[in-house]
C-alpha cells in the first residue's frame, strides 16, 4: 500500500524536524507493510521574500490530490506573523475544511512537569479546537489610518454548523476514552452574543451523549485550573481563540512544547488533512541541530492513525515513550545533549 503525502518543512526548525519525522514514518512503513511517497514543497517565509507569496496561487490545487499534508512550522523574522499565517496555514485549513484542530496533551514518563508533584496519571487530555471560524475570521477592517480617529473592527463568527460539528467531534472522542468527560471553554459572562450561543449549543449536543459527563468554565479560570488541577480534564473543546491558548498552555504543563503534536483534520476525509506540531519555527535555535523532533514525529503518528494505520501509529508513540523514559537520547529541552538527527535515528531504530 502506498500513500501520497505532501511535506512542507516551512521555516526555522521545521526544516530540521520534518526530515526526522519522515525518517520515522518510513521506518514504520517498512515494519507495517506500507510505503509513503513524499513530495516536498518549499513554501515558506523564504519563498515569500523571493516571490511575494507564501505559496503559489494554485497551491491548494497542487495539494488536493494528496492524502495528507505533513507540515513543520511557519514564521520567521522579517515576515509579519499575520502574513505568514494568512498566506499559508489558514488558507489550507479553511480551503480543505480542516475544522478540527486536535492537540493531545500528555505528561510522558521520564519528563518532569513544572507543576510540583504531578505525574503522568495527572496530565492526559485532548484539546479539540474549532479551526475554521470563531474569532479568527477575515471579517473586519480599519478606518482612518494614522489619524486620532483610527478604528479597527474584528468580527467573530459562530455558526450552528460550526459549533455543533466541533462539539460533536469532541464528544465522539470522549466516548472512546475511559473517563468520558468533556469540558467546554467559554466566556459568556463577558462576551454577550457569541459565547452564550456557544454555551447553548454545547448543552444541546451534550444531551445527545447522556453517558458523557460535562463541565464548562470561563477561559480565565479554566487556565488557572489547567495549572492547579490538570487531573480534572479529559477532552476539552474550545473556540478557535480559546483552543489556541489552551493548546499552548497544555504542553507547557506537560514538560515541553517540543513534545506537543497536532492535527488539522477534515474528519470526513473529503479533503486532505494537515498534521503539524504545536511548536513554532523557533528561529532562535534554527540551524543549530538542537531542536526536539519528537513533536513532529508524534504528529506523524497522528497522521498514520488518520490513514488507518492504527498499529503503526501506536508503535511510533510507544517508541517515543520508550526513548523518553530511558532518558539516554534526549535534546536539551528535556535535559539531554542529543542532536535533532540523533533523536530521530534513535526512534526509527526502536521501530
């Protein structure tokens, strides 16, 4: 069996960790009887400085035939973040209806949480972020630039379809987990229209899943509970903005953002899904060979699961767990001295 996958290393450490992810996924393919045919695209901030575009005008058409997209990181000094984001990531997420942003958060054995006294049993959650609408809309603009009357307007968009499908996805994932619990992130005491509507839709979808327990917290106290009571959480569903915030905080309490995988998923598989780690391009360490490739490799395991290779996905995660627990081949963020490529080679070897 052969899978056609588009690889976009992107910027900064993306160019270092993506090859290690590819190395591990190729090793998994040899063990489990499938092959990945990689096609690499140089779409990045470097390309933007040369051409004025992060990707070609027909970029989505080029990506459409692939089964999935394996992305490293986007963003680099000299190119404004909103240019790099809206020039590559968001068009792909929205053009391919990747409305689920799924980010697992786990404290692995061998990793020390910055939270005192917390172990692996305390931090194991899935953050389900709405990925196509919410606060990250294009609706709005600016008036009277450069004058005392300057005005900026940004419109949030919450639709019944968008809310219901992301919440239903969260409940379906919870049904497959032992605790069967979903927490909703809201702010309905301060955001008067969209967040009460979000709460209403959460209550409506929850009634479809009577065996799943629920909770909801305003985003401010929810971030505090993440730090004080991470063991309370199983599946957490949030809007585009709130999910974005929580899915950076989650890996931080789990020891390192260098361990945090992620996926932009079209569950119906009508379009390719895109798999990218939570971490950014980290220009401060780019090119030094010290970046942790585990998030990219774990992201690859998520891609294998999406491609219906559950056994291979579990084997990749097991190899990551073993490497981290043994503690012999780790990058600096985890207290080791290994290089990016040494970690990738070690995990591939464990497969």
